[in-house]
C-alpha cells in the first residue's frame, strides 16, 4: 500500500533531499516549511511522481502548527512516516556571550517545535497501531563542543525525547528512530552565522556529508521490515572523527 510521509523543514537541505528520495520510492508527501515559494517549486517537481501536499507554518507557533496539521485533506490525513527535521543552529558563541534570541530560537524550534508536530501526528498513528517517527538529531546531541552549548543542549533534548517516545509508543506498535549526522553541507551554516561569509568556510578543505547521503540513510531506516527498527544512527563524513576533529586539506 502507498505510504504517506510528513517532512518538516522540507524547503532545504536534509528535508528537501529526503522529499526527493521518498518520491523516488513512490511515497506520497506532506511537505512543511515557512518558505511557500520553495514548497511550490518542490511540489511541482515531485508531483510528477507522487501525490504532494504542502503546509506552511512556523513550528514555533503551537496553534498554527496544530491547525495546519488538522487541516490536512482526507487523502493526506494518515501519516505513516513523520520526519521531524525542521531546525537549525543560531549562533556559535561562548555561553557568556550568548544571544537570548538565538537561545529561544533553538529551544523553540529544535525542541518544542518537534514536540508540537509530534503531538499533532501521534494520535492517528496510535489509532492505526502503526507508524514511524524519525527525529533528526545530530552528533551535537551526543557530544558537546566549545561554543555549541545551547544548540548541543537542544539536540541532546531531541535524543532524550526520541528515547522517551520509543518507550511510550512501544505499546502502540510505533517505531521511533534518531538519525544523527555530523557536518552536512546545507544552508545550516548560513543560518547559524546569519549570512556572514564565515559560513562558506565551514565546508572548505574536505568533503562534508551531502544532504542526499543523509536522505539515503533515512530511507534505509523507514524501509526495513516491520519487525526491524533502526533506533539510532550516528553518521560522519570520512574526514570527520568527532565534533572537533575534522581532517582538512590546507
Ligand atoms: P537547512 O537550513 O538547510 O534546513 C533547515 C530547514 O528547517 C528548512 O527547510 C527550514 O525551512 C526549516 N525550519 C527552520 N526553522 C523553522 C521554523 N521555525 N518553522 C518551520 N520550519 C523551519 O539545514 P539542514 O538541512 O542542515 O538541517 C535540517 C536538520 O538537520 C536540523 O534539525 C539540523 O539541526 C539537523 N542537522 C544538520 C546538520 C548539518 O551539519 N547541516 C548536522 C546534524 C543535524 P523554512 O526556512 O522554509 O521554514
Ligand atoms: C550540526 C552539526 O557539528 O555543526 O548538527 O553541530 S554541528
């Protein structure tokens, strides 16, 4: 039977690559993000392969998030796969110099946004006694690095929530997984550095993971047989050994 996936943060990077990967495999899509023009472009491209619906909302807005998901047309209401991907780092500062708005953004989007979206989707999955929730964590959820403080905290929270979800949704037959990449070349650093040119340096001198690499692993996780759950994946590019060790050509 054809499955439906809802992907948050589908307008860029890992979320957009996952939308393309899923469409290749015939999975119908609900694509979410704030940039409607981009959602339209992706919808136009992927509608040739699968059914696509777009939802425009900011995951920080609890009411709008719930309203948007409740507004799904009948054909898209049964979400089999939820990819909680929307998120970013905002800033890279010692904690004593941290910007309060950056802190709010990271906790509100990466942690609370993920909760609001999940809260809207879980009841249907529970009713149907099936479903798969994939949370996009990070290597930053497994180790803290200097100046990563609040971003790392938000991703540690994502991993704690993932484990909690796996326990609490276990009686309902729902799979819960975390996919945790290291450095991936997306718009992530542009957002983190607010458009500053230093974002360009982050991926220089080595081959970072590409969003498509992560999308393939996400597809692998959601395409296992019913009895198999890929609970937690940590993936790096070959040049990266940890958050602070990256072999770069000079
Ligand atoms: P991008 O900046 O390329 O994509 C981020 C996506 O999140 C966009 O589609 C954006 O959509 C969406 N988003 C951001 N804020 C909001 C919001 N308030 N409401 C709704 N959607 C929002 O980054 P990545 O693809 O790299 O990041 C995706 C996920 O992967 C994040 O959770 C990130 O933490 C994680 N990650 C990234 C790594 C990396 O090195 N790039 C490594 C490990 C994890 P729009 O602006 O249209 O709303
Ligand atoms: C993104 C990877 O190392 O910039 O989660 O935190 S990192």
